[in-house]
């Protein structure tokens, strides 16, 4: 009987008891606390939104949406210019800036810019090789 317990304590290369608590013989040895980042702070449980905090939130949302509209117009200008000059460079830039505008709340301008920029890039990459293949 004692020999069997000694056999079990020998080092096994496939032994996971040191790294995995599920294989540890004493499961109660692992009672650890959850990290503080994962838990809800107790002070925030009693903080209800007030009129002042709602006004600050509304102001922040309004500023973000107005920045999104400005970004959307810039992306739309880049997309329109990509149809005339430097389609790959300006088209790709219009797609990226249009995505930023879309994320900031200017959904219509963002989608339009992304579409026009993407069409300009694809049209250039398809039509120019076709033109040179034909001529």
C-alpha cells in the first residue's frame, strides 16, 4: 500500500498538477480572489444618473456626432475626388475615413463614402489592366 503511494508521487512528464488546479489532489488549495478589474466597484452600485451626469453624456454624444458629420463630409469629398484623381490612394483613404465617420454616428455619409471609394478602387484595378490588354 505504501509502495503505491510512493509510485504516485514520482515525477511524471505528463503531470499537470503544478500548472492546472483541476488536477491538484487538494482542490480546496485554490481559493483565489477574482481580479479587481473583473468585479464591479461597490461605489458604482449606488451611483444613479443625475440630471448633471445626463447633460454631460448628452453633450459628449452631440460632440461625437458633430465630429462624425465633419469626418463624413471629408470622406465624401475624398471619395468624389477618387473618381477623378488617384483612385487607389484617395479611394482607399475615403473607405477608411468613411468607416471612421460611420463609427462616429454619420451613418449615411460614411456608407456613401465607403461605397464610392470602394467602387473607385475596384474600377481602377479592373478597368486599367483591361484597357492596356486591349490596346
